[in-house]
């Protein structure tokens, strides 16, 4: 995320997923509804502590990474685990056993 509108979209999507209203989020964070509305519009500027409070109540953390590293982070909901390219010792041993069994069955 590189802009306030991006952050606002993330917050709105999370609120929708949690079925939270602006009033409920304001009550949970101790912020006025006006402040919450301003944040969610993506146009208002706010303090980092305000952002941290809202993120916390929505189940998020703020992470600061070196420039360019964020491109490697998946967007929420788009991350699909992949099969590791390197086999574990257990996987390699199982494959060897399966190959031996297949050879024995041929004989």
C-alpha cells in the first residue's frame, strides 16, 4: 500500500468482512465517528497512533519493510500456498521406499 486511499480500501474491506459499522469501530477504538469516516474516505490525514488503534481492532498489524520488498507480499486473500521446491528428508525417504516397492513388485 502506498497511499491513504489504499489503506482506506483495506480498512473498509475488513470492516465489511467483520460486519462492523463505522459507529462500532469508533466505539471499539475510542475514536469519534467523524475520525473513522475521515479515515475510511481515504482523503483525511491522521496520526499513526490512530491508524495503529484501528488496525489492531480489525485484526491487523503495521509492518514496515524496505522499499521494494512490499511487492513480494501477497494481497490479502490472494496468497495460495505452493508446494515447496525442496523436498524434506521424510519426503525423499518416502519416494525412495515407494520406488523400491515398485521395483520389488515388478520382480
